[in-house]
C-alpha cells in the first residue's frame, strides 16, 4: 500500500475543523492589527536560503530539500522569512508607508528526524514587521503573538527572551567566547567544533548533553551573565523588558537562547509550552536588522516570528465539524436536487442522498450527519408545493409552503 512520505501527514476532514478554527483566529488577529497577508512560492532558488538563513546553519547544511532543474538549484522552502524578504525587495516595499506589516501561513519542509512535534512537512504561521527599529516594534510583534495565542485559548505559555547584540558587538563577543571555550574543544561534539569556526554563538544551541554540561560551567555562565553587548543594544533590550512588564507579558531572560538562524540581531525570543515534551517551542522569533541588506535590498530593520501550526494544534481543544443547515429527504431524487439547489442559492448548507436509500434510511442518515433540519418532500408535499420540516434538535415537525424557506 502506498503511504505518505516519512515525516508528512494527511489532514483529514475530521482534523481540518480545528485547523480552520486556528487559521480563522490567525486571520482575525492579523486583521485587528492591520498585518496583511503575503503568499510566496514554496519553491525558491537555493541561494536565497544559503544567503538568507546562513550556510553555517543546520537548516541549510542538513535539512533542505534541494534539487536541480534546468541549470538552477531549487529548494522547497524550509522557512518563510527569507521568501518574504526576497518579495519585500523584489516589489520595492521599502517605498510603502512604514512599517510594512505582513503575515503568512503555509507548509515548510525540513529533512529532520521525525518525532513527536517534528515533521518533515510542517506548517508555519508567521508575522514580519519592516522599517522600524524601536523596542516598541519588538513589543508589537510579541504582543501580536500573545493576542493570537489568547484567541486560541492558550494562556499558560512562557516567553524566553535574550539579546544577541548587533553585528558590531557580536564580533567582540565571539572572540571572547572562543577564547573561553577553546580549552574544552576536545570535550565538545564534532558539530560544536565546526560551529567554533563558522558560527560560535550557535554552540550554545547544541542539544548534546556533554556539550550542554560544558556550557553550564561556572566560568562560561559568568561570562554569559555579564551582558557582553554594546550600550545601544543593552538600552534597546532593557527598554523592551520594561515595555513587556508594563504590558503584563512576563518574560524570562534566557542567556543560552541564541536561536538557530544567523540573521538575528538584538532581540531573540521563544514562546514555549510545558505540555509539549521535548519539542516545547511553539513560536520562535526576533529582530533581524541585517537580512534585507544581506539579500541585496536597502538597509532595513525588521522583526518577526514564526509558529509551528502542528504544535499549536496539539495544544488547542478539538473543534467539532460545523453542522449542516438542511438535509433534503425525498422519494424523488430530482425534486430533492432542485430544492437543495434553491436552498444553497439562499446561502444554506444542504446535503441529500444520492444512493437511492428509502425515506426512513435517509432520515437516519440525516441524524448521523448532525443536520439542524430535514426537509421532507413526499408525494403530497410535491403536489401541494409544500415541504415538511423536521427539526432534529426539538424533534418537532411542521408542513409549510416551499416558498417560506426562501429568504
Ligand atoms: P526547533 O528548536 O523545535 O527545531 P527551530 O528553532 O528549528 O525549532 P524555527 O525555525 O524558529 O524553529 O521555527 C519556528 C517554529 O516552527 C518552531 O518554534 C516550531 O514550533 C516550528 N517548527 C520548526 N521545525 C519544525 C518541524 N520540523 N516540525 C514541526 N514544527 C516545526
Ligand atoms: Mg529546528
């Protein structure tokens, strides 16, 4: 039997009512804050991610689905920020009124080891704000995430936040950090040894228990505890922490939080749930002031986040499928079809039997479908231009002129 590729899933009708609820709440949240939707292609040139996500990241090194077509290298997008930034540049959005506020929803692809909360095709909903560099704009996107989560009924989440500095002060941080961990290199994993050369900050993101223990050593922790960033970065971050407190969003500073992607500057954050097991992050984001320029656009500050929709789904209450307004039951299929179409043109949702069931069986079917009303068209109703309405919740029955069903 053929099945879905490893790490991918079908979403069946019974799953989709909850998905549609989540998507509706996302759209509602974005509309309330005037974030507008953008849809970029699932397929992009590979170089977009090599430059935009960073070729020292796991995503670009190990996790991309890439292939050649014609003479170009293409990739199924592993995340959506790079695509949105490409579109921002390609369509001259720097000339739009600032800030430019965009959101997206859609599938992403990463070749990872599938496990609970980790798929190879997964979905993200995300928001990006371009053109403003203030702590208030960081607060705007974090509050947006919280507003969405609240509409989903998710309130018991934690916000972890950190300041990773800017491109200038981070260089200094890297030099000092490298000197500090150099004596431990032989204890650290192969990946951390590589990261030591290419992207030392990312060493702190390592999941290997031995490496984690090294980074917990008191000399390294003491170094991390002193804020190593420049005074502008520190002021920005401190202001953001104050704003969060005044907005009653409690944040926990996590000095080990560096996030996997190269493009972050200053603020990075994650929203986690303790109901998710090992894959506990529902949202990851931060400020990425260098990315638009890196991809060939004008120097533009930006801040945003992405949430894993499968992880959200596993946290929210399952929604029932919407019930139908009418089921038309009749011993004459054509009459039933004509009435059903008229009702649909009035905006009602209607179903009927196509398999030739007897009237009694049709009523049983209607009950199973959970419809509100059955419109029965028997011989006498057809002759008189009437219809018998059976209310499935009240269990009452009345015969009325067909005309009275049309608004
Ligand atoms: P993780 O640490 O879980 O690997 P990440 O840092 O790789 O996350 P981001 O690239 O920041 O994740 O993506 C944002 C969100 O997308 C994550 O917080 C998570 O909810 C979701 N996500 C990322 N990768 C996957 C995946 N393979 N399957 C399902 N959801 C994912
Ligand atoms: Mg990951």
